[in-house]
C-alpha cells in the first residue's frame, strides 16, 4: 500500500517513508511514535452528513497529544 501511494506522488515524493506495525492501543502508539517523527498523518472517520466534519477518537487524541505536527486526511466518501 505504501508503494502504491508513494508511486503516485511523482516529484513530490518524500526522501523516505517509514512503515511500522506496532501492537497496542492505536492512539498511544501514534503519540509515542510522534516523539521521533517529523510528521504524523492520520485519517479521519465520519459516517456522513454532520459526522463527516468530525474526526475519530484516535485522530482527535493524536492531534491533541502528539509531539510533532499532525495532518488529518479526510476519507473519500
């Protein structure tokens, strides 16, 4: 999946991308990983209508507690 996404970036491709599978609670794992990261990218979650304006609980926790900038990418629905 990472190769598929980065191959579509063309010249905008970052110099490196690190992919890790980490067990545990997603929000805590992402917040802990943000200590050594330049940027954390998370997806948003919404069921449609007003909910589409909201982020999920994991994204919300990461945005509030990360140690680096966070980008929340809305889902394509």
